[in-house]
């Protein structure tokens, strides 16, 4: 290679500056600046000839600077090579005018080839159909896609849940055939509805999985409840959607009671419980009591244990407000007796002998403990963004304070059950710390989720006691009939005793104010 001649680099493609394919490198004529001025050349776009079967005839050469490094030479050649390939692809697969305007290099995605259409009205089942003027993939794709290949996650439509990935249930996991509006209601349940303290993801997910076992609880708990919530959010007491879903739920329950539908007891109890909570918040509290009483009779009479079904019933019972704000006389005595027992337990647990055998009893409920933000009294700021607070289930019901007091009652009752066993007490306290830290309730306090975990009793079998949840529900019912000042005093006394600290206003003050504040006693039906 001579010094005065630029080196040639061989590639299989050429650009506008390359020599024609039928001229060999040996016969190439050099063009000097003088010759260029004398013989002006008009540059035209060269047509791409069909590739010859002879590899030697398909060779193309690019000029490079001999003074450049090897890396610069390769980079120069690759730039021309890439430009040439893009031109070839552009001519081979012309794009539409809309594509040219938006300059999208990748046009084909697998999920774009299915279009969501509704046949007729909105109540018909969603199915995929291709429209008549829809372009087929081979008309718009600029890169081949294997039939079995799937689009990357970054190219997906970013569904909030798995069910949102398509208009249909891809795995046929739902117990009923759903319309587009039904999927919107499911999205409200799984991703929208929240408490002031935050979204109770744990509760919603476990309840949702449980109601998939039968169409009736799914209709009652998810579809009917969310339809009534939507109507309530828009200031409507009733609309056709609510009438449809509530009618299906109540009609299904009536059919079960008449023996016309087969259903297991747990699913029936969950359906009744779902009707109870929606009647409590959006309908008749009297009807809510009737549904709860039926669910209690079912779960109390059957053998075996379904943690989610029972936990859901107890949780809804915690949320029901009393019809008559008056504590009966035997209820007053029970409240005072419970506080006396908690005080006796505090004196026993505060002794040096007991703390030497259960050292975690001293620190579990102190200020530096992960349980303190959950069990202490407010203030409780919301973690819900302002733009999402429309989805707060209820802004008036004191769900945080109710579940906080329920947790205090449950923990005190559990410690009383383990009174004769320091080993059980220690394991129970370790379990409390574990569930709080594992679910990050110390960082984002949510009493609703905490009491749900307590109701599930996810510890060893020798620590489980199903009756504890039932007694907690009955005692909390009495607590809700107290006046607000006495409610606050009751919960503060319990928390002080758990902290092994004598309360500032003790049990005697509570007892005196309790009896003086209840001139009339009316039994609640």
C-alpha cells in the first residue's frame, strides 16, 4: 500500500461515497481536487442492486484516513455501515405518515395487535376482536418477532395488577364472568380503596383470594361493596350498577337459605359478612346486624377453623358501631373486671423474678419499641397522597382507634392466658415484634393491619386460642358504647399497664365515671 493512496476497508455494504460494485480496487481512479473542479460530478442516490451469489462481487470499500488509529478506522466504517443498513430497512419496510411524524423506531408490540371491543352494551362480556381497518403485524413491523417470544417488561402496558394486563381473565381464575365495569370495581378493591393510615394491602389481598372460592362471596364482598362505595363517593344513594350487584348478592343468599345453591359454610359466612360491612357504611345498620348475626351462627356452629373467614368476621364486628350508646349493667362490671385483671397482671410482670425469666416483657411496649407507634394514642398523620384520598373508605368512622383498642384488649387477654407460662409469654412477645417489623408497621403504623395479623394467630399451635378473638369482639362492643372520654381513659389505662407503668388516672376513676355516666341502661338487640 503506497503512502499517497488512502487505505481501503472492505465491507459487504456501501454508502453514497463508495465506488460502484463492478469496479475492482486495482482499477480505481483517484480523484484530485483539480480534477474535481474541472469535472463536476452530480451526486445521485444509487439504487441497490440485487445481491449476487458471488461473495466477491458483494464487497464494498470505504475510504479511511491512514493517519487514524485502528479504533477510529473501525468506528468510521461502522458508522457508514449502520447508516446504510438503516436506509435499506427504511426502503424495505416503509412506515406510515403517522409513524414518520412520531419517529418511533420500534412499531410492533405483541399487545398492540389485540384491540378491546365491547359487543353491544357495556354489560356484555369483554372479548378481543380485530377491527377491519387494523393493520396486521407484517405490515407495520420493522423487525421479526418469534411466535413464542414475549415482549419485554419495559414494553408492556404496565398493568397495576395481573388481571389488568388484559380485558379478560387470562387464567380463568375469577369465579364469575366479568364485564368491563366489573374489572373497574375489582381495581377499586385491589388497588384503590384505603384507610386514613394507608392502604391495607394485607387485608385486601387475603380476603380477595378467599372470596375466589365461590361466586357468592366474590359478588358480595368485592363487586357489591365497591359499587356501593363508588355511588357513595359520587354522592349517589343508588344507581343501576348498585341495584344489579346488590340484587345478585342478596338473591344468592336467599337462594342458599332455601337450599337452591350449594356453598360451603366459610364462603357463605364471608358473603354475609361482606353484606354486613356495606350495610354498615352505605345502608342500614339494622340490616348489618342481621347479616352479622347469621354469620356468627354459621361460624360458631361449624367444626374446624378457617382463619381468614373468622378473622374477616371479627374484623367487621370491630367496625360495627352500636345501635344504642348505653352499656348494660353486666357490661359495666365486665369492663371494670377486665381492667382489674390487667392491673394484677402488671404487678406480676413487673417483679424482678418475672423479668429475669422474660426479659423482653420490660421493653416490648416502651417508647423505643416497634409496637409503641401502633398502640400509643395519636396524632396519626396519613400516609395517603392527597390526590388519592378520595379512595379513603370512610373518613368519619374511627377505624384506627377501634382497631388500636381491639389490639390492646387482645394482647392483654393473651398475656392473661399465658400467665402461668413465662415461655409462652416470651414467644408471644417475640411474635408481636416480628409481625410488626416484617410488615413495616413500625415505619408506617396501621392499626387495622396489625389487629388483622393478631386475628390470624400465625404462631405456634400451643399459643393459639380461638375464643380470644370472640371475647375481644364482645368486649370491644361494650367499649364502643362508652362516651368518648371514657373510651380514651379505658384505652390509656390498658396501654399504661402494658408498659408496666401505673396509669395517671387509674381504674377507680374509670369505675366512678362509668357508673355516673350511665343513668339509663338499654339492652342492645
